[in-house]
C-alpha cells in the first residue's frame, strides 16, 4: 500500500478481524525483528510492523542519539529526527486503518528499545489512537516527561525492563512506568533477569497482559 508512509510488513489474521497490533522495532533492527513476539500475542489481529526511516549498519533507526547528557545510559532522542519519526508513525497508523479497514478503537502498539521510547511518546501525544501499549526496554523521552494529556487516564500500558540491561538501565524503564502511572495510566511494570532483549518470561508476561485487554 503505497499510501502508508513507512515501509512495513503485514501479517493477516487467520479469520475475519478488524483489530491490529502495530510494531516498532529497536535501533539497528528492521520490521522483521519483532514478528516472532507479535505473532505470539493472543487474539486474531492484523500485525503491521513498521520499518524505521533511516539506515543504520545492517538495519534501521528511528533517530540518532543525543549523548550530550552523558553516555549511552543517559541518551535522549535527537529532537528533530524524533519529531519526524513520531509524525511518520502517526500518519502510517492512520493510513493503515484506512487501507486495511481496521477498527480505530481496537489498535495495540508494541515497541522495543527505540520503538518503546517512540511508543510511549506516541500514546502521550494521542492517547485515543491506541487501546493499549507495550513498551519494552525503553524510557520516557525528556520532551514528553511532563506531558499530562487528556485521555491517558486508565490507558493500559505494560512496561518491561531488564535488570542486566546495560543499554537502557531498568531504572529508566521503571521511571517511565512511575511517571505514566502518576498521570493516570493503568500501568503494569515488570523487571526481568535479562539484558537488552526479550526473554521467555518477559514474552509470557506480555502475552498475559494483551490477553487481559480482550
């Protein structure tokens, strides 16, 4: 579908369904990376996994990192590139809803690392766009840290982090969860004994969370 701004891969549901899960991969990966996770989610959904706009090594990135605040563990998104990616995600979701005749009230969002950071900011900018959000191994971008949008109250959000993650420390994930909870979202936070990746325990917890949203 050429009218969807971002490149993507689409997995059709087994039966007739108008619900969807949108997927945002991490830095240096691509639109295929999280499909094994998304395909484990309960329910019969369209799975639409977007590719980030910029090349990085053998994969793609949503934005370059601003390291002016310190090392990698203190990184923030490059503001202009982050803005562009947030707009592209929003436009691509809306275009996919039209292209695949989806129910706009039955859309989930799943992101890992940069994809999780983008997911948190996306739901803060437009809480009405997604019924639920899963953000794994990501933090709340500084430019959205003080956001208190209408419509975030009661929004189901799962936040996961790894206790051995040296790229995005679990403390940043927990801080994101606490902030989202403070502004009224229905947040479930879990820390897992993993590094910067999704282990079986984390996957099982995500599956349970999504099942609860049915």
